[in-house]
């Protein structure tokens, strides 16, 4: 009887693994002798799980295993069928299969939390320590110098995404700036174009703009390296961070792109570091950090509008998660930041004298995508009333253009100013009405448009608009599009063609597909899921102050889930912040070790073999 539970779990785990492999297109091992070997391997792994762990260890290990199992099943169903199993029965089967798969992943979840428990906190210096200023300066300089060859390869700048729109506005003058893109960023493009004009070369101006961008971001990363050293107190941690920031292609190439994402990422990282400094190292004189925190927040909001909502939500949530007087203090500080950010946006608009304001439709990308999916899948079968309702918000003429992973594809069929904007309350009311009729389509629309953020094996983020060296639109767009009838344009003149060719093979030809293990570093979901796992680890270790610092990146990530698609440039702020957040586990105020009562409770659950608990090996 003592072996019954491990046997049952190994059988369930084998079924879960076989179902997962079936979703990936493999016919093995469910109808093969391989399933026997898989079941035996799972049984042996389950037997190795220690029986003296605390109850919360097993609950958390199983919870992480179940969530990962659910993610994999949902992701592979979307990948293979274009939709998840529908209805109550379908969703119930998904949960049941995720439970079975979790039995297979549980030994690895157990090992993961064993590693989390083993992370030392309040680490002491070993040997001669470095000065913080030296760590910052050396890290900053090293990262910047490592990017110079990449700058030469993509000289003068990568002109992709929305750059062509902004550079046109910059050429035509301030009055033509459109607030759809951050005005401060368009102004920076204008400024460096003026410098280029004075030098007699648009390319020289844009090359200097890229160098300016590189300086800002590498300085923020140098600050992060200094903060990591202060927390971890290990030189190897700094070396790893510098190598990641300086050599990883998705870091270096992202900093050559002429959109707002690079400078915003630097501000995002700096804001998170200042928040950590304030809460962990300046508890008695917090106001010292609050001044730069406020200024950084305002600048951050100028470079990305959703940062304003993230800061506001962070302030509101602080009323729940902060302690004592901190609740009101953080709330008021975030309120001041939000007001300051909004005032700065409006002040810049009036200061530049531009009256062109971009549409707010991007805020409603998820709703748009849900309407469009219903029309795309059921347009021919809907009753006339429902057909007319969906057509009102997303024109039936655009339903055939629906792309599950990209809300922009259906945007042409939306009359935002005429239908959506005048009565948003009616939009929400009708949205609920359609959703009650087609709930699975709404769920799947959300899962499809956000897939790259949560499904590690998603490929839509690097394939949705084509990929390959010819299109230069793979994981990172490096297609240069600045030509216009209104100005002479900006020429791409690579100073290091060999390196450009090698980098293009990675960032647009997706060569990382063929790289085992390290290919995970090129997936957006790895960084967003790492953010969630780090937060869970800090809470597990009772490092509540440190977990609170993760709240702002988490809230910002929440705003990303309402966006029009998944592109790697959206994940860059989170990607470069994850090393800093991981270092929080090594700071003081760590979890108390599990109490004897917890351990005995966990032991009772796992050793009572006569009551059906699995027998674990010593």
C-alpha cells in the first residue's frame, strides 16, 4: 500500500506526458513500449522526493508544476488546433490533463523549491570587496564598449517599427508631431536630425542618436550591476550580468532600434533599482530616494503611456500590500508621480505647439480582437442581431483579415471615433453581451494575442509577419524603412557587414531555433515567467519587502497583457530587470526557516503510507 500513490502518480504523469507529446505531433510514447520506460522513470523520480519537507514546500512545488502544465497544454492546443477545448467539458478536461501532467513535473518542482530554500541570504563579502562606484563605472564602460561593434554593424540606426512615422514628423516640424508616439522621443529624433543637418549628414545625426541611446541604457545597466553586487556580494554575479547585457544579441540589437523602447527600458530599470534602494537600503531616510524616484517616474511616463497606468495601479495596490504608514506614503507618492507624468505629457504637447493627438484605440486591443475573432469564426452562422452587433464594432469587411496574434490586422475595420469613443459604456455593455454568447472565443482571443508572454514554445512573436534575412522581420525587426517623398531619407551604411550578417541570422532568421538549452533565452515568456517565479520564490522565503519591489514590474506586465500583440521589444524592460530582481533573493530579511510544526505536518502527510500517502526514499 505504501507504494500505491507513487505508482498511481507515475501512471497519471505518463498519461499527461503522452497527451503533451501528442499535441506536439508525436505518436510516441503513448502506444509504444516507451510509455513503460517513462512510467518507471517517473516512479523512480517520485520515490526520490524527500519525505521530511514542510507542507508549504509540497503545496508550492505542486502549484508551480500544475501552472506550468496548464500553460503547456493551453499553448500546444492553440499551436496545433488554433483554439482550446471549448465548453465546460473541454475546460474541465484541460484542467484534468494539467493535473496529470503536473504529476510528471512535480519532482522537478520539488527540486526547484529545494534550490530556492538553499539560496543564502545576507551574504557576506569574501576576499577583497569592490567599491560600488568602481562596479558601476567598469560595468557601464564595458557594456557600452561591447555594443560599439553592433553599432558599427547597424550604422547609423535600425529604422524599423514606428521609426518611419516619427522621422517624417520630425522632418516636417514640431507642429506635425503626433502624440500617438511619445512626443519627447519624436523631439529627440528631431534634435539629432538638426545635429545631423549641421554636420551635413542625416546618417551622422542618427548615428549620434544611437550612441546617445546606448549611453543612457548602458548607464542604467551599470547601475543595475552595482545594485546586484550590493545584494549578492559576489563578483561572478556582476560578470554574468555584464556579459548578459553586453553580449546577448537581443540586448545589444534592441539598443540600436530607433524607437522609444530602449530609453524607456533604461528608465524602467532605473525606477525599479531606486525602489529597491528606497525600501531596502534607505529605510530611515526614504525621502533621499523619493526625489530621483519621482523624476524617473515622470520621464518614464513620457516615453511610454502605459507606464502612467502602471504607476497609478502600483499606488492603489500599495494600499493593500504595503505595511503601516507605508500604505498612505506610497499611495500619495504614486499619485504625485501620476499627476506629474500627466502634466508633463500635456505640457510637452502645448510647449511644442502640436494639436495632433493619436487615437486611443490601442487601449482596447483585447476587446477589438475578441469581437474580430467571433466574427471571423462565426460570421456565417450568427443570427442577424448578433451579426449586426459585432459588425458595429469591427466591420464585417475586415473579419477575413483577422490574425489571432495581432490585433492591428483588424484595426482597419474599426470606426473608433464614430462608434467606440462616443459611448464607451455602451461598448462595454455590448462586449459583455457578445461574450456571454461566445465565451470560449473571448478566452482564446486573449490567449492568442498574449501567447508569447506566457507560452515558452510560442513562435508567433517571431513569425507573425514573416521571418528571414530577406524580410528582416523575425524576432526583432531590423527592416530599414525611412524613405519618403518629403525628404532625402536616411541610408543604412553598415561599417561591419560580417557582424551584421551573423546577428541577422539570429534576430531575423531565428537561428536560435536550433540551439539546445540556450534557445530559451530568446523567448519572451522565459522573462515574464521568471518575473512571476521570482516573486513566488520571495514570498515563499517570506522576503515580503523584496517581493513588494516586484509588484511594480508585475503591474506593468499586466498592462502589456492588454496590448495589441507580443513583440520582443515590449519585453526588453522586463528582460533587463530580471537579473536585478533575482538578486533580491540574496538580500537580508529572508525567510525564517520552516518551523518544526510545519515539518511535522508535511511529514504526517507524506509518511502515512497506510492512509494513501506516497512512500518516499530516504
